[in-house]
């Protein structure tokens, strides 16, 4: 299930120092198919997808892609790093840059590794019997209150 992230959350894409974009990105888990939304004032900012070298040097002269409409969406289509900077002079140097790492989904939904023993084991029914007994007892108590005219 793909997620949509507004870069910088409610502050958006800005050079006003309100957002530490590296910290923001580090707190997220980006996956293939997720979408980034860059929301900004296009009179003062833009978004340039850069190479790693362009990102590190804050060099916006040869971007991979340039976005300028003020509400840009970028779908993350592959694993790896995606680098974005603002191409306005001084903005990248002031921290308006972000490194998005797209990783594989964790395998938390897959079963744990097998720890099979040499003998098959029978599933324990003691806990389910205990639960049923407590459930029936509780229902019996509630029914007794209702039948005895107990009122709140």
C-alpha cells in the first residue's frame, strides 16, 4: 500500500529553517510506489532532482528533473536514493535539500524462521479452554444479573 508524504509536513518545502529535511526523511520509511508532495511558493522556490554529487555540492546546474509549479508530486519508482534540492541561490546551502532513501518493505508480514524439532508437537489447547471457561462464567454472571432485575 503506497503512502503519500508531504515533504516537510505542514511547513512544506521552504528555506526558512523551519524543517530539518534530513531529520524529516530519516523518520520515514519510503518504499517503491510512495509519493512525495512538494508544496511551496513557486515565486521563491523550486525542486530539482539532483545527482548525489549535485546534492552534496548544492549544484543545481544539471538537474535530472526540475519542478516549478508549487505543488509537485514525485512517485518513487525504484529502490535507492533520490536527491532533491532547491535551485534558488543559497537555499540548498541553508538546508533546503533532502535525500530520500527508498528501501524494500520489511518482511514483518512473513512468518518467522522455522524452528522445527525432530518430533511434531501438538498444539496446546489449555489456554483456549481457560479462555472459554472464563467467557462462559462471565456470560453466566451477566445473565444472572439481568434475570435478577439488576438495574444501573
